[in-house]
């Protein structure tokens, strides 16, 4: 069925009967996924080795199944492979980060970043074979008629979609980085996005470089993050 904007759709419930799995199957699937996801790490050093494009497309399709405020699906995923465009993005991002790391972030923020070892150099923007630039649609815009409608819970919706995206990429054996160069306005210009869209994150995707390292970060124990009543 072809998509129509949510504000033009009636309430039209249909039966939902997903296959019922046994308790054993649920336990096994949940434990397997828990172990697999515990292996995910944010990667900042990528190999230039090509990645099967369909795996990236499928991960974007997974992200696009995310729940969203009023089911408005307020996201656009721009898949960038063109080396010239990636170089432009890197140049603009590094120009901003230069200013950020030279002091714009402030002492408290810079000290929070210290354990990550980040700096103004962003080689992943040109080394990784794919960049997925995620835009949030702040409002609905029909570019032809200029009709506009409000979108609801845009940050939450797009954040959930990005979480599903990095999960799907990881399960497909691909590494990713959720990168938020700040400010990100240059991405709208470089990628020629309409005025209702605002950049949310840049996600380089690929295989880790052979000599990639990651900071020795410690996840909180489940007891610290899970509260029961
Ligand atoms: N945008 C900068 C700074 C940065 C901010 C946070 I919060 C991070 O978790 C990591 C980096 C950069 O990309 O380097």
C-alpha cells in the first residue's frame, strides 16, 4: 500500500496476530541478543574496505520501522558514498570541531570527553565507505503546495530510529559511529535538504580499521540502571 500523509489517514484498525513463541524461545532469543549487543562498540577508525551496500540499505529499512510520534515517521536518511561529498562534509565538520575543541565546548564538556580520546580530526568521515546522514523533519512539508503540518516528538522518534539503525548495523557485522558534529547546519547545505529538515547525526558505516582501538569504557551494571517496583 502506498504511503499517504498521516493527517489524511482515517482510523482503520486491522488484525495483528504475530506468531506466538514459547517462553524458551523468548529466553534464548533475548539472551543471544543481549550477548551480541554487549559486543557493540562505537568505532572511530574505519577500513576503506567496501561493505555490501544492501546490508546498509536493509539496516536503514530497519530504522524506518521505528515507532514515531503520531506515526509521522519524521526522518530522512541520506546515504553518502560520493568521495567528493564526504570530503566536503569532513572539511566543514573539522572546521567546526576545531573551534569546539579550542574552547567553545567549555572545560566541563572537554573533560567529559577526555576518556573518549576524541579531537577535531574526523578521518572517519572520509575513510568509512558509507555515511548515513540522518535528518529529522521538524514539520511536514509538501514542497509542491508548501502545505505544512506539525510533527510531534521528533527528537524522541528519530533517536529511537537511530538506535534501531546502529543495532541493525551491528547485527549485520558492521561498525558505526554516532557522530554529532556541532553545529550541523552545514549538512543541510552540502546535502541540499529542504527547510523542514534538520541534521540529527552523521553515522559513518564500515568495517573497523585493522589497527582500530576503542577506549576501555565500562558499562554500568544492570543493577545500576534497572529499578524494580
Ligand atoms: N562533536 C564533537 C564532540 C563530542 C561530543 C560528544 I557528547 C561525544 O560523545 C563525542 C564527541 C566530536 O564529534 O568530536
